[in-house]
C-alpha cells in the first residue's frame, strides 16, 4: 500500500454523510483535502448561523488516530 488519498468518490461520500447526518469529519490523507475542508467549514458556518451545532473537520496524523475516534468509516483500495 502506498498511502491514502481522498478521491472524488470519497469526497462525495463524506459530503453526503456531513449534510445528511451532520457528522463531523476526521480524515487521514497524504495530501490535504482543501476543497473538502472548505466545504465542511462553510457548512458548519451555515449551521451555526441557523442556530444549529456546527460540523467540524480534522486532518489526522495517522490512520490509527482516525480509527480510535470514528463511528463510521469508509475506505477502499485499488487492485
């Protein structure tokens, strides 16, 4: 395995979970998911302005850190 990367499908899945269930996002990736982070930040600000609890994001330093705190995980590897 050469590492992890949030691809287009992973980003779409994360957005669905964030909007649909108002879940916070923690992810591990070799590369920063700037677009996804901006989306979560903007959506969190929208929720806060609407009087709801905002969602948050965090880029974890390892996959172990992610697995210690998540309730739901989604992942796949290429063949």
